[in-house]
């Protein structure tokens, strides 16, 4: 039977790990024998839908520990370089100086027509997704360079495979993630570091520590989260009921890219997008 190799004992830093897909990835890495640094914002961003809370971050740490692995919770707004520097340094201390895998997963979106773009929301989206992950990489990568080993997985989006209205700040930021993936893959190749991305389709929303992005966008459309999920999936994905994406589909791809099985993959954006890119 084929199995994912090389995840046991790995040290994994995940941004946006207190809820949604990041939490799902954290649990799966722990079940595969990895230890986790769970980084997440614990303060709301003004006018953005609800993000993680300090309670969710604590619950994440407790959940990973229940799975028999070590976990540190790192409250951090990745838009702030000094907070990122301090958090990565705490993660390195917790991990005895070694980060093996970095999952750049945190993200936020909003629905803004171009002619009514709210500049503070544009900043929140672009600063989190683009600059935030550049900061995290800036402080995590020297450790990987020094050891000539490491895997970076960036979370892009299916929106980079098709035109999507009302989300242009988010679409632009996710295109930047694809660009960063290629640029970092090239720059870090000589140090033996793999850099790839996963581009998810619309993910089924969930309450609490479930995925919150679709629920957040649904609220501004005045429809239910389930209706928004169905609508976005029906419009974007391949036709047919099969093409409905859940968090675990993305987690499977992230773990694959972090494993030894993906050692010869770098600079790749792996679409788990229910066919969006080909429509
Ligand atoms: N939900 C979807 O349909 C969908 C589809 C494609 C891609 N994605 C991407 O998947 C990733 C995870 O999204 P999700 O579905 O789990 O949504 P989510 O809202 O449940 O999770 C996003 C996480 O990012 C964190 N975060 C946001 N801004 C932050 C900041 N400035 N600093 C630190 N942490 C911050 C949030 O607190 C939260 O934990 C995001 O990058 C998102 O863009 C989501």
C-alpha cells in the first residue's frame, strides 16, 4: 500500500491554524506523528468576518496534545512584521531550532465591487495574504537554508484559475501566492527546499473551528452559508454533484506535498479545485 513517508517527528509551522483548513491540517500532521506550531490572529480585523479567537488557539493546542504530539500556540497578526519575527523565533525555540515544514495558510477575503473598494479591507486582504506570508517566510527560511532541507506549502485558491467578480483584491493576492511559489522555488532550490502551493475550490463552511470564509462572504450577500457554498461550487466547479470540496481534500494535498513522496516536486501549484481551472 502506498503511504506518505517522512512526516513522523517533523516540526510543522502552520499559519491560520486555530480554525478552518489550518486546524484540519494541524490535526492530520499530528496524526502522522508531527509536532505543531499553531500561529493565528486572536484579535478581530475591523469590518472583516470573524476570524480565530484566543479560545480557538487554546483549543487547537489542547486537541494536538490529546493526539499525543507537542504543540505551541502563537497569537500573531501576520500583517505585523515584528509580531511575525517574535512568533517564528518562539516556534524555533519550541522546536529546538528546526522548522521542517511551513504551511502558509492564513487568509481573509471580502466582497467589494472595484468601484466601491474599501481601502482598509484591500489592505487587510493583501497585507495578510501577500506581505504576511512574505514575512513568515523571511523569518522561517534561514533555518531551512542552514540545514539544506525544508518544505514550504502556500495556500492559493481556485480563483486564480478563472475570473471571479467582487473579489479582485483577494484574486490579486492569490495570484501573488502563485508567483511567490515559483519565485521561492527557484531561489531556494539550491538549498534543497521544496516550495509548492495548493489551490483549493470553495470549501464547505463550518461553525466554530470549521472553515469560516464562505460563511463570512455569505453574510455580506444576505444568504445562508450552505446556499453560498452550493452557489459558489455550482458556478465555479465542474458540473455534477461530485464536485463539492471539503477541508480534508485540501489537507490530503498539503500532507502529500510535505511528505517525502513529493521530494521531486517544486514550484508547482496543485489544483484541488473541482476542475475550476479547466472550465
Ligand atoms: N474557504 C474557501 O472556500 C477557500 C477556498 C480557496 C482558498 N481558501 C484559502 O484557504 C485558507 C484557509 O481558509 P479557511 O477556509 O480555513 O477560512 P477561515 O477563515 O476559517 O481560516 C482562515 C484563518 O486565517 C487566519 N487569519 C486571517 N487573517 C490573519 C492574519 N492577519 N494573521 C494571522 N492569521 C490570520 C484566521 O484567523 C483563520 O484561522 C485561506 O488562505 C483561504 O484564502 C479558502
